[in-house]
């Protein structure tokens, strides 16, 4: 007995030292929890030493010192209960177990519920009539009651902590086992001193000492388990089922054994019930708080979902929501679609940070220039919208103000930025229809962009028809070549003044089986936009070369010109395509003329020079079309590697022919005369386009122009018609029409000048494969 007492004392002392070391090695933020565990261990150690001392000193006179032993037992029970409570507080302060007072209260209630159930089951098993230990079962006394309550609470709280801790739980389970064992050992010491005898007291002391050692080792080695969260939605409350089942089963068993419930049993059941009610109240409070947080977050995310993060304006969802409200209330409203003109250049040249700053400033200007109740939204990129209540007249006034305000300078550190804005305006149709209103505003905006930007356009029903036709044409255009719907017509180029055809310009025509004849100025720009122009240009090039090879094989001295789109011209493979077409159809290169519009030299002149130079190296000739209607300067004209100037029909028809002062003879066109002299100075041949009347023919002949093209010589005609004209012009009895005074120079075909280097390109060009627009007309 003495050996057991000494051993338990030594083990308890070792556990105390180990707990002290554990406190010192922990970080400052974890130290309070370990300090509480150390204090609880010290109290348990004192309790153990007191119990062992009492058990050994009273062993000889055990039966005669009942009253004295009862007092010591009460003190030991108080010590056991105190150490158990301190252990519980230490567990509640343990890192990761609780992070607030409410969570600590929930955790403590969970421990009380489980501890009360354990105590009640123990009371049933040890009280009448069960008396699980038989005659050794101690009777109820204050010391046993206090010690058993502390042991039950410690066991309950330790069990809850282990069950709810994240894995791995091994160290926590060891810690909880040690704490429970020390509390149960203290209960044994108190029960032995109170009633059962020194044997039970010393056994309890050994258990207490071992429990302290196990707890100390676990506290020394354990790492913080992380946050032990209470899931109020799914798993919180599951702890109550097992304790309630155990209490109900033990109570039923007690009644079946004719047992009675005394005050202690009733108190234990009441504590369990009140703890459950309090715990459920906290759970309900948590659920309500959780629901409030969900509602707040939902409102926050709903606001985010309907707000543009960059500008603070509503986004597309917010605009749609407002439109649906107006539609349901049948409130008259007008929608303005806005698009910043040239904003892409800001991102490209200044960077996206500056672009974002400009967009944010646009949002501020919109907010500060709208009426109360109007809504501004950013739909994406540089596209905005304004929803206004009222009629089109009021909306027009606001749109004019926005046009001025948004067109003002945007001050940035690197310098001001100037943008314009295009605005499309649309109102409700016969009935409020959100999707239709959005579509109408978008169509009006697109029309404003197409008509020059920096303007306001109101929706017109004609937009719908144009869009439907445009969509249909784009769809049908993609398979038109395969369906053999395209054909080439040829507009003759005549030698002057004999008007004998010496060449022709290939013009593309499209006849659709349902849409009928589609104008070139309608489908060519569409082909440019949808990426079909290269395919069309290749088809035209091969068809023109094929027809030219047939005419040359039949002995006709003729050449053919083909219009070139700027996109084709800038494609690296275009030079190879031209060379392959000439080789495939056995066409001499000098018989093919590639026409480039004067608009093509407006920008990137150096790139155009390189492309045209590469084309001239294949042997083809280059013509500058529509000269006089675009941007060419004399300096550009000197650099461009061209062979032919085609005078724009506006220069031929714009001025009335005049007669030289003091001279007889035919009238002449001054502008044509100037261009003729300029072309001859540069070694270029000149063709007058748009010759439609005998007076214009006489004027261009008088100016010295040797080649003409226009309605007077024939519109675009099929290949067989032009072939008939060539046959008639070369037949032995043919007498060419003479609609102008003859001159002394005989007619001769167009000859190529000496090649020179140069080149350029334009961003505004006439479609490359259309030629002269207009419908076919018979040759005069």
C-alpha cells in the first residue's frame, strides 16, 4: 500500500513538471490554455497527495475516524471538482476549440448535456435497486456528489472536443482520456476516504496519477488542432440523440426494477432538459444570425450582379431589371444606346489603365447629367445605355447634352484624350416589349455609327429591313460562288477618237434566284466585312484571265483590267495568286491591268509601294482609278509605281467644256487637260472615265486624251457581246462611229509606259472588284 502511494505521488509530480515545461514551450498566444491545464494538474496533484496522506494515516483507525474522514473527503471532492472545472476551462481555451464567448457557451452546454447524461446513467446503475458494485457501492454523500459531477463534466467536455476536432485526433483523444482518468481517479479517492476504505482511495490515487501523466504527455506533444467549427446547418444537434437515448433507456430500466427517482435523479434530468433547451436556443440564434448573414450577402451579391465594378453604373442585368419594371408598369420610356467612337485607340496607344480611367470618367459624367429617376448602365466595353422616363422629345434634349458632355476632353497625366460618342434612340413600340426596345436602340446606334459617328439617330423601321436584307445577303453570299450565281461583265475602253474598243474593265455582277440582281455597292462592302472579298477577288481574277486568254487566242488585240481590293493588295500571297492565274491561263502579263482606287493611297504609302512594285515585277500594269476624287498628291503620284491614270468621271462631267480664247476648234475640259498634261509629264497613259455625252467626248479628245470609258461607249456587257463589238471593230467593212472631230493621229492600243518604283494604300477605298457601279445598259 505504501509503495502504491509513493508511486502515485512520484508519477503525479512528474506529470506536474511536464505540464510546467509544456506551458513554457508554447507560444504566447497559446499559453493561457496550457496554463489552465497546468493549474488544474497542480490542484489534482495536491488533491492526490492529500488523499494519499489521509488514507495512510487513517488506515489503522479507519472505523473510528468517520467524521474526520468525511471532512477530508469533502475537501478532496472539492479539489477534484475544482481540477475538473479547471480542466474544462483549459479545454475551452485550447487553441482552435472556441474563438468567441458564444461558441464557448455552446461548447460548454454540449459538455453539460453529455456529462449530465453520464451522471444520470451512473446514478441509475449505482443506486437502488441496481447497486452495480453490490455491497461495495458507496452511498450518496456530498463528497461523492461533488467529485462525480466534476468527473462527469470533464468526461463530457473532453468527449465533445475529441468528436468535433478535425483529424488527426490521436493526441486530443489522449489528452481527453488523461483528463477523464484524473477526474475519475479523484472521484475514487473521495469515495474511498468517505466510505469504501483505503484500498479504493489508493486505487483512485493511482488512476489519478496516471491520468495526469497521460494528460501532461499529450499537452507536451500536441499541436493546436485547428478551428473546431460548429455546423449549425447539418451536424449541430446530433450530440443530443445518444445522451437522451441513454437517459431514457436507463430511466425505463430503473422503473422496471421498481426503482424510485429521488431528488438527485430529478435534478440530473432537469439539468439535462434545461441544457438542451438552452442549447437549442443558441442553435436557433445561430441559425437566425446565419440567415441574416445570408440575406445580407445575397443583397450584396445581387447588387454586385447588377452593378458594373469599374464605373459604378448598372450593368446589363440592372438595365434589364429596370426595363422589365417599366414594361410591367406600362410607363412611357426611351432607351439611349451610346458607344464611344475611337475608344479602341485609347487602349492600344495609352494602355488599358488609361482606358479604364476614361470609362470611369464617362460613368461620372453620365450620372451627373441625367435627371432624377433616369438610369445609366454600362453594357460592356465602351458601350453604355441610358433609360429615361418620358417621351422622345425630352430624350432628344438629354441626348444632345450627353453628346456635348461626353465629347469633352478627358484629362490624363500623359495628355488630354478626345473622344466622340454615337447615340441611338428608341422608344416603346405599340406594346411594351423589352427585347424589341433593346433591339431598336441597338439598330439606331449602329445606324449612327454607319452614318459618320458623333451623332444621334432615332430608330426607323427601315433599319429592320436593311438589317434583314444585310443578314440574308451575308448568308447567301457565302455559297454564291459554288451555286454559280456570279458572272462577269465587261465595260469597253475605247481608243479615241475612233471609239474602237481596245480593252475592257471586268465588273462583278450577282444575280440571286430569289433576291434578283444585287447591286455591287451593296454586296462588295459586305464581302469586305465578312472576309469574303479575297475569295471573290480570286474568282474574278481567274475568270477575267480565262476570258482574256480566249480573246487573245481568237486574235483580238485587247487587254482586261481587274479592280483590286485593299485587303487583297495587302495579303502577302496576292502576288503569287496573280502570277499563278497568268500562268494557268497563258495570259501575257502586260495584257492584265490591276486597278487600285485613289483612296488606297490615303494611308500607309510605303507599304502600298512595296506591294505594287512586287506586282509590276510580274509584268502586269497598274492603273490608279478614280484619280481626282481622292487624296493623291503630286509627291505621291511621283512615287507610285503606276502605269495608267484613270480620270474620275466627276472631273469629266463637273465642268462645262470651254473654247480656247481667240482660237477656233473644239471645246475642251480644263481639268481633263491639266490631268492629261500631268500624266504625260510623269510618263503615264490616261483614260477618261464617265464619258456619257458627245460633248464630253469632244472635250476629252480636245484635251489630248486617247482612251475613254463610259456609257457613251457601252455599259458592262457579257463577254460574248464585247466579243461581237471587237469583231465588228476589226471586220474589213467596219466603219467606227465618229462622234468627235477626227484628228491626225491614228488610233492605237494602250501601250505600257516605262516602269518606275513607288507605292501607297488608303483606308477609304472603293470596293476592289466592282468597277463602275450601275446597272447594265446596251452599247450605244
